[in-house]
């Protein structure tokens, strides 16, 4: 049985405490009204960036089409016959828009970290289900590690669902389509495109979908672990067969729910834009993150004297998946980017123009972290057997895919006001601390070997 060390437990609690303090600071330091925004903008104009940079950022922001709320308001005014809007009103609108961006910043930071760790655990659950259905012979010695990581799913689901509810109750403005009057003709905030999608993008239907998805994932996670533990005490393979059937059904539910989840929880930040590859792209990102986490937790436990039957071949196979899914993610990244960029259709290419102009470093940096680095390090077979190399590559991959989620979400919520500061770092620390605490507590609840799995002996003696 694994024992959760007091040092690691204390470390996780410290991470959560520091994270909460930083998150609280982020909310408290956000501007409360447009007067504060005006002071901030005035200070920026006299700072190192200067007024020219401010005007350029604002212009590029408008060109990128990411001023969605203001555009909707502008179109509504034109339709209503307002040929002119006074300079004072325009300035006030701009201040209000910037106010929403700055107020969105701590919310967005929490949202990015929350969904990243939630989907990371989902990636592990999907990988576990695939191993069950494939009747893989190499992986059963890692099943309890996977079950420990997926123990984060219930806690992460509750926190994430609460955030979604708060979005619907207008505690923030991170989802443009949830704004007041966006779907009501005649409203100054009316948006014709969003109104056309209101049959799907409406809060009641959206939150019901979220509840069904999160509940379905957690139900499978609960019963698959229950059956796996029951199999240890059984005299036949009944519970293993139950898990096989449950996993097959879950994977059908998962691929449908994951696609819709990607549209609902990420792509709808940019409600004027869509991509048919997007769900696969999101899946590749959190799937490789989950597999990477399995490798890191396994190496840690092995270093502490646990998982006696895990050998270099198991680590090698995990590293192969890390390498392979990183290449798959890059294929999807390039396919989505190249086709849209080459076609140069204004309403589609806007998505990438925004990110290249305003998020240049994280946008292309994610490609280096998620493709170039893993390719150079993990393409070598011998390196896949070196724990320190796998750990180094794994840390870069996890950071890179956090940046990937950052790129997908932040442009639609904070626009050009992004910065990886206290709220972003604090949110990562809090959810990392919670993740470590929940996962390693779960690992203490059962033996680390699924001893009655039909393939356990093959897994024990697995050599590549």
C-alpha cells in the first residue's frame, strides 16, 4: 500500500494556500469601474509602451474582429439608423469594453487552469478505457496509477460546474454569447450571428449538457474502479468482463460528449468562428497531457520504492505514446491553421490573425514546446528508457499544453490585455496543489497492483 508522505502532502497544501491568495489578489486588484480603467490606460500611455503602442494594440484588436460585443453594438446602431455616435460615447464604450477585459482576467485565469486539470484527468480516463477495450497486455500494472489520477475528476467536475453556473448568472463576461441582450433584436448588444445560434447556445441547454457530460464521465470512473477492485477478490473474470463492456460503452459516450464539450466550453469563446477539426485538436491536447501525467506519477512512485513490477519497458511505452500523440497534435494544429490561413476567408482567418498579432509568443511557443522539443528528445529509443529524460520532456509537454489552452481561451475573454501574471500563476498553483492532494490521497486507498486482472502476469513480465 502506498503511503502519502507528509512532505508531499504539506507541499500540496502550501500550493493550494498560495494559489488561493494569488487568486484572491487577482480579483481584488481588477478594476471596479471605468474611472479606474481610465487611470490604468492613462498610466500605460505614460509608461514604457507609450500611446503609440496602445493605439496599435487597439487597432489590431479591432482588425482581428475580437471586439465582438462592440461590433454587435455597432451593427445594431447602424441598423437602427444611428449614422453617427459621438466621440464621448465611443470613448465610454471603449472604456467599458476594456473594463470587461480586465475583469475577465482573473476569471479566465481560473477557468484555464481548472479546465486544463479537469481534462487532463479525463485524458487519463479515456486512456484507461482504451486499454480495457483493447485488452492490452502491457498496461495492467499501471491501472491503479490511472485510477488514482482520475480520482481528481469528481472534485474538478464540481469546481468547473460551479464556474459554469457563475458564468450563466453573469458574475463575469467571459462568454460573449451569455451577455445581456445579445440575442434580442433592438438591443444595443444584439448580435445577429449569435442570435442565429441561440437554439443551441443558450444557458439552460448549455448547462444541462455540461451536467450530463460531467455526470456520465464520473459514473464510468466510479464503476470502473469499483469493478477493478472487486476483481481482486473474485474467483472468476466476471468483474473484468463488466469493465470491458462498460469501457466500450463509455468510449462511445466519450467521443460524442468530448466533441460537444470542446464546442461548448472552449470554441464558444469565439462564437463567430468554428472549425470542424477543433474537437479532435482539443482531444489531442488533453490526451497527451493525461498520458504524460501517468508517466510522471509512475516514475515518482517507482523512485519511492513502489510499483515493483513496472520496468523500463513500461516507461518506454508511455514515452512512445507521449511522442506519438505529440506528433498527432501537431498534425491537427497544422491542418487547422494551414487550411484556414491559406483560404483566407475573413470570418475564419480572424481567429488566427488575432493570435498571431496579439499572442505571437505563446501561439508559436506552444508549437515548440509541444512538437519540436518532444520530437528532438523522444524520437530516440534509448532516451525513452531514461527516467530523467521522460520527466524533463513531460514537464515541458504539460506546460506547453497549458499554454495551448491559454491560447484557445484568452483571446476571446481578455483580448489584448493578456499577461501571465499573479492570477494565472496562482490558479496553476492552486489546481496543481489540489490535484496532487486528491490523486496521492486516492493512491493510498487500495493496493497499487490489480492482482486478479487476466493480463496481470503478462504485464508483470512485459519487455519490449
